[in-house]
């Protein structure tokens, strides 16, 4: 009916396709199947106009998302063929749609997608070269992001993986060794390598060390570009995770091992002269090195850990605002709003602190002894680490990282080492009694003052707050409807206002993107689930059998408090009596009474 009644009116015909697809979830099975068939027919019909084909593609994208796989899978080959035919001639306005539909179809059946490798992958790599990430043109940046998402999806396809690696690695090797100063292109090329590494087996095929490893390390040694270094650190983390054995065994022409190359790079990032943002993920790389190549790392590990302590002592910024927030904002069409926020990503102390948190879980006494013997301008390394850890604990993020941090901190409370018991850290904010309005100049002249607390007291207060947050989060999960994450995020951003030292830009035009750049709210219902599925830690195969990863943090903290109360460990009862608020005492008591 759609094809026959509106053939003379292509735009009406296209709108009919898209309109019907928006209601795919509630359409009767026989009717939805008719629309799918009609859309596929229009997509492949030689007489169909471009508007009709684009609309049919949009409809198929919706059908892939909203209908069950069995309803769409029989037409996967048709969708792939139609998308590949439109991709070379697609304009910037329609390119994103074509790529997203290609990605939706690629998820249906890995084996069918693998059969079209020769058609799909060359086109994707060609688009990648035309639209590298990092450009200041908003639409180009969005295209680059979709291309990266599609490439990651292809890299997860085990049936496609060998052919994808064989086709992509030579191009990526050429890019890394080209000598170009195009930082966005280099950073994007490293991100593609990372996608391939994450999607690959353990151990990786030999061509990764043969074709990619040495050019990557030479590039990372030579560059000072922040984005390239950050991409490189992320790539090395997964290379070590997936291919540590081959990296340790690999040798260059001079006999230098792959491990030596990475250690030298980590040492470079830990130098005081290196910027904080450039060393954003260095702690993550070091943790993976310790986990995967600990014995081989033993001779240089003390020196590296010493450098980590020095970086912690000089680091200025606690946590960077996640790139994921930017992705959501852009996805909502609030592109100009993003620029108005002027969010400045800075170094996260988290990755550096977690190096010691991991070690404390394995060798607590050795770590305490080591840190106690490090001296930084009259302060012990133990003081430096605990200061950074306790002060920035609440800013840490990541499903696994939060568990490591909390459990390691609880182990520090249980320590009877007098050097730990004697430490003090920044406590609670001292509220000013002044009635004066605190302008920025007055704030600089009279900065906030804090109490000083013994480390055991601070740890108890931190873990009590953690317990309360976890209990509130459980209640929120029961009350928040699916899709409300988008509204909540928007409200949070609006409440933030401009960052300190910045002002909202006065513009005559609307700060929001044009209406056509917005997505339907129904398309964002599962936005929270999508970001969760992309979480590195949740998808890290090495963590699945890690006892810490499997721990229920709320239950662990409750059991920890019960044990401390029963044994009065390190004067736990006195700490609760004299340092917790009445509200904290009540909530802690309620939690400990739970079965």
C-alpha cells in the first residue's frame, strides 16, 4: 500500500515508512512484517528516489531496534547491501543515518555480516579517513563517533575478526608511520587499534606485535600531544591485558623487549615535567602491567611506584568530567550547549591511587613499609597517598574501581601499624559564621578551612557515606523509570551552571541545535543500558572471576562494620560515638540490623 498509493509523492512515501516504523513495537506482527518487506523493497528498487531510499533506511534502522531479531534477520543481507550502495554518495546529513543503520544490521547475525566484509569494511575505513575524530566541526565529530562505534561493533564479530584485522592493520600501520602531524588522525588510528585489540582473542594474532606495536611505541615516545598520548595509554592497557606474553617475549633488532618499551613510556608519563592531562590513564597501564607481568616488572617496580608517589604529591586536579557526558549531550542535540559549559578535562588522581589500592589488596604490609620509606619534602609516601585517596575518594568512578578503592581502604582501617594509625588527613569543612557575601576575591583571601582527622576516623566516615549512597542507589533503581536518565542528566547539567572561572556566553541565537538534529525520546529509552554495556570494567574478561569484582559492596561494608563493632577494632565504637553525626549513627545502626 505504501509503495502503490504514494509512488507519485516520494516525500509522503518516505514519511509513511518512518511514521510506521516509530510504532513498530505496537504494530501487529503481520502488519509490521508488511512494512519491513515494503521498506526492503524500496531500499533495493532501482526506480525508487533517494528520499524514499533514505526514509526506508531510517525505517529499517527503527525496525532493527524495535522488532525482535527474528522479524528482521531474514532481511539483513538486503539492509547491508542497500546501506553499502548509499554510503559512497551519502551527504553529511544522511551519512550518520546510513552508518547507524549499517551498525544495527551488523548486530543481527555475525555470520551474515562476515560474508559482507569485502563490501562493508573498505567503505567504513574510507569514511574514517575522511572524518577523523577531533575536528572542531560538530557534524564531522559526530560522524567520526558513529564510525568508531560501528568499527567497534565489527571488531566484536568473531566471524569477521580475521578478515577485519587483515584489512585494517596495514592501513593503521601506514597511518602510524606516516610522519603526519595530524593529531586527530593519529589519535583516531590508535583508537581503531584499541577497538581491534579489545575485540580480539587472548593472545592476539602475531601481526599485532609485528605490524603495530613498534610504530605505536615510537609514536608515543616522540609525541607530546595530549589526545595521542591518552589514546595510546588506553591502547597499551588493553594490549597488556590481551597480549602480555607476546609483548614480554617480543624483541626489537637491538634485543630490547616489548615490556622495556612500555616501562620506558610509563616512566616518561610519570616525569614531573609531563602535563597531568597527558598522563590521564598512566595508572591504569601500570595496574595492568603489575597484574599481567608482575614478575618481569619486579626489578623496576619500586622506581615506578616511587614516581607515582611524586606525581600524586604534585597533582592538582582530582577528577575529570567523563567523556561519556559529552557524548550524551551531543546525542541530545545540545552541541552548542556543550561548548557553553566549557568543561575542562583534567587529570584524575584515581588511576594513580588505584595502583596502590590494588597492591594493598595483595601485599598490604609490604606496601605500607615501602611508602613509609619514601620521603617527599618531609612527608612520607604513605601520608601523600592517604591524603590523595581520602580527599578524592568520593570523586572516584567505575564499577570495579569503586570496589577496589572501598575494600582496600577498609583493609587500611584494619591495619594495626602505628604509622597508619598516626596519620591525619583533611576532615570536614568548617562552616564560616560570617554573614558577608563571599565573592571570588574574598574566597581567595579567606579560603575554606577544614578540620584534621586521624586516618581511621576519616575511613569510617567515608565508608559510612558509601553505605548510605549504595542504599539510596538501590532505592532509586526501583523508582526511576526507564529513560528518565536523560532527564536527570539534563537537570544535573543545568544545575551545575558555569564552571568557576567561566561565564555563560551571550549569544543572540538559540544555544540549542536545530530541530532536525534532535532524536526521538523513544530512541533514548535504553540510553543508560547502552552506556553501561560499553563500560570497560564490566566488559573486561579478566575481571569476571575476580573476587573483588564479584563482591556485593553494600553487603561487604555492612559485614565490615559488624565485625569492627563486635571486636571494637581500632576503637571503632569510640569513633562512631564521637565522630559520626546522629543521622549517620542512625543509618549505620539500621543497616547493621538488616538481615
